[in-house]
């Protein structure tokens, strides 16, 4: 669903106790609990059967949830009409993601206005620190030539749908592609998130990397070129020198040292 403004927000302040807030609570419970009956929803939320039915009808008409027959327990189908359960749809799941994107963007905007852009950069570095801490032991345990593939596998396990292969560009190297970005909408406004990520990739792989394209800027895939080990310049302390790169609309590359 492209227009998140029409979707009940998971964390709506003023409406939390009103009609929209209650509907958001119903949608959230369906999201968290999986397929669930109307009676169970009513019991957990303290709503009457008429009230829960009204909210479910609205959510169904908006495409947020769908009704389906409950699966038989133990493979046995009981006599009579099967119980109906409600499950979140893909559109409903995406709506929650966009709602949290809006919240995250507002929070980072406030941070930039009150503490300056540097604070946003520090926040981004802290966010990728956990990723780097989890991935480092895995990558350090394999040969350098296997690290790009292993990094792609680790990213895929975290929901980035990443792949790795040989780079098509002259000069060799590898190419890391992320086909999904959970923070793409936020990163479009705050590129510090992408910059922190690419710096972490360079440290994990032990070689310079270049970002060629990003989903946040309208590209279909986040594409990163990994320089062959030993071919890239490093800093004075041996730390890989990293460049974040965006491919311009006219075909030229725009490099930014990060």
C-alpha cells in the first residue's frame, strides 16, 4: 500500500483511545498473534462482539486483514462450519513498516534539529555497531576470499535478501547486492545510515568498498563493489579507505569519502 496515511498507525498518540486507535490495536494484535478468531480478539482487547466485528469489517475492506478458515487441529476436520480466523495481509504488514518509518524519520529529524547532523551520524554508527559485532566472528573465521559470500548470507538472515558474485567492472573484485532495505524510506532522508553501513562492510571485509547504487535513492538494488584485497589504498593505520559511491542519473559516478 503506497499511501500509509490512510492506514491505522501502530502508535497514534491522540487517537490511541479513540476509534482509529482501537482499530490500530486490533490490527497490531492480528499482526503479532497471527491468524486469530474474532472472539479471541474481543476477549484480549475487552471489546464487545459488535465492536470487534465493526473494526474487522473496516480493516478487511481496507485490505489490511483477511478472513480465512482455521486449519483443522491435528489434521482432523470437525463437523459443522469451520472457525473463521483473521490474518494480516502483505499490505497490512507493509503499512506497519511505513508507519514506523514515519516515526523513525520524525525522531531523526528532531535529533538533527536539536543536536545537529553529527548526532544523526553518531546514531547511525551505533545502529550498525550491533550488526558489526554479530558478523565479525563469522567473517574472521573464514578465508578473506569467502567473506563477501558469508556477509551476503548473514545479511539475508537479517532480511536484506543479499547476494554476492564477481564484479562485472574492469579490475575485478566482488559485488554485494542487497535486494531489500528495511530502512530505505528513512535512509532516503538520512544518508548517514547508508554511510555507516558501508563503513562497517569495509571493516568487516578488510578492504575498501564502494556503494554504486541504493534503494533509498530509487535504484532497484543496493549495490556495493568490493575492491580486491591489496589493491586499495588504506589509511595510515592500515584501516581500509572507504568511498561511498552513487551512480548519477547521467551515468557519472559521484564519490563521497566517508
